[in-house]
C-alpha cells in the first residue's frame, strides 16, 4: 500500500586496521584507505548428460480369469445380542449447612499512658580564685604594701527540668467475632441409575454366492527395457575457501539512499527502479562475485499491519527475482520484509505525520552479509 521505497546499502565490513582473531588470515597486500569484506567461496557446478535406464526389461503376466458357479448358503446376518435399557437415577433434595463467613478476632488499640517527673541538673560548676583588695586606711605611701589577697570560692549553679515518663506502652485488646453460617439445597441420589438387559435373538438369511469352477491361469509377455538421456548438475569445484573482496570505504557503515519506486499497491519493479538497481546493486554483485546480499523492504504505518508485512516481503523478493534474472545466483541473495515494524521516526499507527515523514519509512535496503 506504499508507493515509494528507499534502497539503502549497509556495510558490515572489516577494514584492514580491524583487530583480527589470531586464527583469521588478513587480506594480502592491502591498500591504505581501502576496506575489505571477508567472504567464503561457494560451490560451483556444471551440467553433464547421462543416459540412464528408466525402466528395466520385464515380463507382463496376462491372467486368464477363472470361471465360477453359483451355490446357495444359509448365513448369519445378525448376531444374537442384548439390548440395554437405561433407567435413570432418582434424586431427593437435602439442605447442607456451610460457613458463609469465618470467625475472626478484631483488635482495639489501648494508647500509651504517661507520667511527669523532675530532674535537677548542674548548669554551672563550683569556681574559686584569688581576689585582691587595697585597704582603705593604708598608712604606707606605697599602696601595694596594703594589698590583701583572698582565696574566694563560688558555689555551683543548678536547674530543675520537668520530664515526661512512660507509665504503660500502647497495646491492643482482642475481641472475638463468631462465624456466620447458612444453608443451601443439594440434590443427592436416592435410587442409582441402572441398565436392564433384554435378549435379542440372532437372524439368518439364504444367500447365493459364486465359487470357483475353473481356476485362473497366467500367460507371460516380455517387455524390453527403456532408456533416457538427461541433463544433471554436478559439483565442479568445492567452495569453502576464504577470499577478501575490496570495497569502497565510502559505503562502509553508512546508508546510501536511492529512490526505488513501485506502483500503488504493487510489488512490480518499475523500469526506473531497474536502472537504479543495475547501476548500483547489480554492478556491485558482478564486480564482487563472492559477496552475499540481504534485501530488506519496509513500509510506513498506514494501512493494515499484516498486509504491509506481506507487501514488503513481496517487494524485497521482487528485487531478488530481478537480480536472479540478470544472472546473479539466487543463493547469494536473501529477501526479508519487515512491513512497518522498523519505523525510523515517530510515525506509528494513529500518529498524524506529513508525507515526508511517511516517505522516510518507505524504503528498501540492502546490506552485505557473509
């Protein structure tokens, strides 16, 4: 349901400066500024012609049918049996008591109780020291001769503080609440069901049947063998060898967007899109015969999710089919449709977006894989 797709190339490349495991072999004679993709060569095949026997020589047997004669015979057509008559059970109704609400214990809170007390604290300690006094009627001209030194002590100072004391901490009282009962009606079997047996006699009939009068016989006819020449594909050269493909670093680790257009609600590739694929993807795969490519197709969020998933898969597959028609081996290509599951912006279901925002999500991508 999306008219416009984007073809993006994503490189999962290893450059010449990437740290390799000790068992890896780096490309020989690397060129500075170039990037290399590690590839495993695939098996190559060739066609050969071979004549095979498609049918062996054999004998046919012609059967000459037997002849029959008719005889009469009395046969059992219905065996003796017993007829079972079902007598249903008889029920009666009884009342059953049950606990509709279980007993419980409720709790009431008794708050804590407090008392008062007082405590006297020393707020300033006992102090002492020398104090000097000059006598008022000192007879000496030098007043220092009339100084009196006294060692004075001052008492400590105290303060009484009121204190709240805990007489009894908070607690709970348990109040039992009895259970509540009720009854319901139940049907129980008073007389069980039973089966009564009735004898049914066997039945007979007289039949006519054919028995062999003359046994059949066989005549032999020889049929010659048949042969056919077929073309088959056989392994020409075993793959599995490690090779390095040089790739332009401008496409390593980046998305190269190309406008790939489809007709509305169609997976058919337009001539303009074919030219874009020829100039880029087809050219790359022909120049690098060991590269494997994954084609990924996406839609925007408009339309049914399941339909978009199917349409994106068809469009990715159409790119693969076109490349195969141009001589690229199908086993080098993988097609994956993602519908609207990998949106590049906020434009999910129910979100009002511009056509340019939807266009960003309508794209076809390809990436190089081992």
